[in-house]
C-alpha cells in the first residue's frame, strides 16, 4: 500500500495567507500618517509596532490614542525602534 503525501511546497502553495485585521489597520494608519511601513507583531496581550527611527516612534506615540480607537482592542500597543 502506497500513501501519497504532499510535500511542504504543495501545501503552502494552496493556502492563502491573509494578514490579521489589526496588522492591516496599523500598517494603513502609519502609511497614511507618516508614509512609512512598520513591522507589526501580535502577541497574546499586546501588539508590537516596530518602526525605523526614533522621530517616527515619537510621532506615532502622539497618535496612539487615535490608533487605539481605530483598532478597538484591549491589547496594549507597544512602539519599538529597529
């Protein structure tokens, strides 16, 4: 008896990755406000937003309440610099 197993490339090729809603909203917000694309990680209790520079991080911190209202989440928003 022969069992046919798909290889990893076939399995991954069939699946469509869809970015979580929160990540897409954060990236859109940062792009519209600052024309920059952050790295975003979702954790159990937090969302980590990593940006390229300290001035961008500071500017984003001033907008954190507005971003939190858009996301409508209870997770803590953490801003980091690369």
